[in-house]
C-alpha cells in the first residue's frame, strides 16, 4: 500500500525529500492527479501529495506578474486574473478528462512541469516562455530558487526553463512566478469549410505569415468537426479550418475583414464570435474530440509545413486526428497494436518531429515508450542533468523513462 506524505510548506517538502534521500525511498510527485496517466507508472512506494501547497502568494496586475504555490488550480488563477481583465496567455490545456479526471482541476505546477500550452502558442510561446521564476526542492534535499519575478532578473533563468517539461523528475516545484498578459477584448474566428489537409496548411500558413496577428490556427477533418459542441462547426458537414484573431474591438474588426479577404481564395468564409469562438478553441486545446473512451492517443510535434502530409499519411493507416499550431501539432488516435505505434513514430520522425504517447494501455507504453526515444548523445546529457539534481533517483522514477 502506498504511503502518502503531505507537506504543507516548501520547507516541509525539502525536509521530506531529505528524509527520502537518507532512507532511499522513491517518491511519486502528485498535485491534483489530473495528469497521473501521462507517462509511465511511477515505481515508488511513497507518494508526495502537494495539494497543501496551494494559494496565490502575490499578484500585481500593473506589473503583469503572479506568484502562486505549485498546487494552486489553474481555474483559481484564471478567476483572479479575469477580475483585472488578464490571462495566462499560453492558454494552458485541461487534459484531466482525457484520463477520466474531473475538469478544471489542473494545477500551475503540473502545467509548468509538463510545459503544456494551448492554441495560442503560435503567437505567445510555450509555458516555459511565461515562467519567470521557480522555487524547487531537489532530489538532494535542498530548496533552491531560480529566476525571479521579472524578466530582467536573469540569474538562474535557464534553470527555470529546465524545470519546464521535466515532469517532476528533476525537482519538486513548490512556488512559481508567472508572466500574465491583458486578455483580449474581442475575439473572432474565421472558418473555411471543405478543405483537405494540404490546402488547410496553405491557408493557415498564409494567415500566420500575414500582418493580421493571428493567435491560433487549426484544421478539423469532417469526422472531428462533426463532434464539436459548436453548431456552426458540427453542422458544416465538412472539414473546418479555423483561424483566430484577438485584441481591441476596432483592431479586430479591421483585421478580421482583411483576413477574410486574404482567405477568400481558399473557399467559402464563415466566422464565429466571442462565445462560440471560445468554445471551439477550448475543444481544440483540450483534445476534447478524444476525451470520450480510452482510445490510444498521440501528440505529434512536426514542422508546420509537414502537418497536412503527416495527417494524410496517418489517415491512410486508419488513424484519425486533427491539426493545431498551424499544422505543427497533431492530436491522433490509433489502434493498440505495436505496428501502429511504430508507424506513428516513423511518420513523426520523417517530418523532423517527435510523437508522445499521451494515453494507452500499460502494455503498449512498455513496448513502445511514452516519450519519443532520444539520440544517444542527448540521452546521455539528459541522464547527467538528472544525476545532478536527483543523484539517488527518488523523484518520479520511471515516469519519463521506464526503469530509470
């Protein structure tokens, strides 16, 4: 039976890690557990429950910075930001429902540890680009700080970035300072119906290369579009290419007109306004078309120009999916056999990218690996970094690399 340890402060966390090091007790690091299914099962008899490390520490709207404890729910942060018409611009996804967890339970620490970002990444960057500073308890039983509360505090800034995407294998995030930005006053999403993946990529590239400040671009094949809760999308009866612009009302109105003119050569144009637009991009962000059931789910990162070709090749294998990030991100659902998995990995590599197994039976995870295999030189570098922060291997052992 797993023993659960519940620190209430950063110092508690440090002390528990020091104890775990001295006793050689591996730990599974858990916030609210919404992404516990992401990665391999952790080989640990003890669980470090961080739910007590919750709450806003400091928020200065005029300085565009917020500091919160790691287990603070994203929903709580966003509710506070809305009071000042601000937002987390990297649009953190809520992946909990993909694993059967309750929606709106994702934590700031989990999002940063996974470096997870939504559709606006094409404009504003990833979670790591908005993470200013962190407080971390390491696998050496030490409490360290890196970065700061403003970008100009560059001391330790690279260490802050290193924690983003480490999935709790390098250190336990206890407190995070994050950059926030003004929320858009108005949103419009231009829709083009009936395109194939190749033409959709051309349209998205044209929009993203234009001066119209596009903040998101996605392509939903007809079967995916039909599952949308947005009637204009589900009722299209065809594929849908969606391109979003945001900002002050006058600016959005002018840019929307210009964008429609630019894209008119690609097909008939429709548009979504505020509420429907928000609902569509939430579905794209959270991989909602695949939230029902327990099908194998992949997340492919490829060169945007190759996204359409890779999606078509997946379709030829009977694998359905859709494009985000202007073609640079593919969410895809495949069969549970090893052959399908190898084909997905091969296709992503052929496009200069990588494929992550987001959801799958444990037998498939064990056979193929969750994270894309690294070249030997990079794998060695990763291991040396791991040894520097967690020499005894007590933090989430096996989460990213089975048996490591």
